[in-house]
C-alpha cells in the first residue's frame, strides 16, 4: 500500500516493439519491485493518480528479469511516488510494463469474423472486450446470452449447442449503443490443423487434390508470426474456401462428404521447421524438465530475442529470419494458438514430428536448433502437450488426430546399422512408436501412413490418402459412424513350435495388396541380437511367422524401418499399423 498524500505520475514513453514474453498476469512484472494492473490508455497520455492508497500492488520481478517481459505492443511506464512538496518519498522508482492502447469499446475476439463456422452440437463460447462493467448481449439463431464485462473490459458468453446448418445467418453483439454484426455465419464441424511443413504444404503440389473444388468448406488461416507473451489477438479471417494445405484440405473435403452437406471449418495454424516445443505454453516448464531447460536458455538469449524484435519491427521478414523465428520454443503458441482458446471446435489435427527426429534420445549441446525433445522422449512430451491443450480449452472431449510420420529413409549417426531397411536401425520407426503413444489417452487417434512417403524426400507428395484416413477417424470417433477407420492393429502373440502367430484386431478379410505373402515382418530370439526376415502367411485374422535361420523365435517387429515396403491391409484397404513385441532399447 502507498499511503497518502502520494501522487503517482505515469509517464508513457516510446512504444516498445518486439515480441511479448510470458507474463504471470496482465499486470506485467515491474522493475523496482512492484507491478500493478492498469487500465488501457492511449499512447502518449499523461495521467495523475490521486487517493488514499493503491491497493492492487504486488511484488514483481527483479530488474534483471525485465527484458523477459517487454515486447511487441508494450509500453514501459515510469511511475514515481512523491509527496505534496514535490520531494520523492523514497529512492525507489516504480517502473511498470503493461499492454497499453486507446480505451476500447465493443470488440469481439479475432477468430470471430464474417463467414465463420461455429461448432455444432456443443456449447459455443464467444468472447471479446467492452467498457468495464458494460452489459454485452450475443444473439444467433434464436440463441441469446448476456454477460457483463469485468473490470478489465473482458466479457464472455456461451451459447447453447447449435444444430448444423449450411445456411448463413448473422451473429449480432450489442452493448449499449454499440453493435457488431458478423454475416454469413454457418454451423458445422470445426477442426484446428497444426504442425510443421508437411501440414503447411500446399495442395497444388498434390495432383489428386489440386483441382478439387471442395464443397461447404471454410478456412481461417492464422498468420504465421511469433510473440513472447500469450496474445489475445491474431491476424486472419474466415474465407469461403478450402484450406491451401494439402492434408487439411483432403481431411475437410472427405469429412464434408460424411456430414451430409454440413459445412466444415478449418483453422490452419502451421509453420514449417517448428518443433512441438514451439507450440507449447510456457507453463509446461513445470511438467517437462527438458522444456524448462530450453526456456531458460531462450530467456537468456538476449541476442536472439533482439534479432526477432528487429524482424517484427520491420513488419515483414524473409529467410533466414523466418527460419530462425519458427525454430524457437513457445513463441508460436503465444501468437498462433493462445488467441484461439477456447474457440468451439472438435479438436486438433497434428502433423508434426520431423523436427524432433534429429536424435534418438536426449538433447545435444549443439547446434541450438536441435535442442528439442529426442525421439524417445517425444511420447511423454506429446501426451503432456495434448493434456495441456485440453486444459486450455477446458474440455476433456477435445479430440486429437495425430498423423504418423510416413516413410523416410533417414538413419541417424548413432544407429548400430547403416542399412535403412534393417529393423535395428535408428530410423523414423522409433518416432512412429512414440507417436502411437498418443493412443494411451482417450479421444485420440493416429492416422497410419506407413505405406506412404518417400525414402529421399522429407516432403512427400502422396498426401491425398492422409486426408481421407483422418476423415474416417473423425467420422468414427466424433460423428459416431459405424465404419472401419483403422488398419489391422497388433493384438497378441503366440509363441511355440518354432514359429510365432501374430493376431490382429480390425483385420476383417486380412490380405495383401499384391497377392504375395505379408512383407516387412522380422523376428528374433530371446536375446534379440539378431533380427532375420520372417516367412509370413495369413491365417484368418492372424499372420504365421517363422524362419529357417531361427529355431526359437520370440519377438516380432513389423514395418519397423524408416521406409518399409508394406503390403498388409484389411477389407477397407487400410494398412496394418507398425509394431514391435520386444522392449529392447534402440
């Protein structure tokens, strides 16, 4: 508490630019030891606070931490306490860092624009800003809700669940004499599609997709940028068109066919070269020790942060600045995901992992851009990230559809064998195993791509089947369709008489695509030191395995190489998922 008769003079200096850093609250930390949650004022304003006390003070961070809290669209405020004689009350200056702007009237959050798609069948949150204490009413399709803006001007209403409709209608927001009307709003299925370059890859490069028109598709593409703190706004608008992303378009195109003509809305937030850590909120440092290390290193990187601020100051950037920005931790989440929370949607399609395949385990000391979770750590990292997003949205039913990394022939330098077709190699097989750990969580599915990819090209063009397989999973898990959406899944193993019998689920009419015996099965004895190709034949919903080279096989690895040549499918033509029955370390 600052006793009377203090007068606090707020001097608003130059608007700082750069990237916002994570803050514990809208009241940013203060040099000199204090922080205060201030109202919004126009840049250049001069304001006197007078009164008995200021009671909303709290201890902030020390001056050495200040740079972590200053950034894009922030103002550094100097606040000095003095008595009526003009003398300073003490030697401390109170220096605040907070987000300043012109006093705001009625506004709605940036994901809400003309032509948007609202999620059907579940409560729909709508939020924005207004004058503190103002009453705000949102009306759409005979649904109406009213809320009061809090002391910071923030309001939120939740509309009752809506029925799907392709007929556009207005959504109105009113507060006093102010009003906003969003036109051509429809209701259907909404999904966020995120990840790195293979999610971003345009459909123009995919022959099967480039000429498809797409019906009842709408897209909100999030502008690719970064921020040091969690933002409330982002750039983008809804368009009556399918996404440019090949995977997202294929998914939306097939899903729209399964909804009976209802709209499908895609929110595309993807950026090439990004790690999973780039899409993490800062507070995940409390859950993942490696992320805590990464963020501590990033917070100490004044040069790197200054480089990004300079790029943002310029307003646009090209490589290498573009690559440098998207390879950093946390700051993509802040700018491109956090402003979407808690927009009503079914969930998120995730096509990422290539950036995290540099090492089989752990983080190398250098180069800096390889300081991310390794392949073996990706499983727990992925699950923690999924759970954190569900917490952000406040929904246990927030679905995840993970795209398995397709075939690629890379062998890591640590590999005990340099043969890319050997199951003991340090290949992407281990990353696929980590991705499949997502199935440990409810309301999660993994689209199998083991029969796709390119041994030499990390950006393969065979994206069309991925979209269809994702749509099948969504139709089964979300729309409740009684369809086969998965390929054969390993169930159990019988051992004995010099052979192995691998039993499968989702294996109706188990068959091969070429009429030959099942390929890419390898077997080993109990020691696991020698893996040999197995002779394989189908028996109902099982595959019988043996080899003249191995008298007592015990373990199986299927499709456990970088780019296996698989041929095992079920009646739906969906490929069998890769698996291994051993627990040997790589």
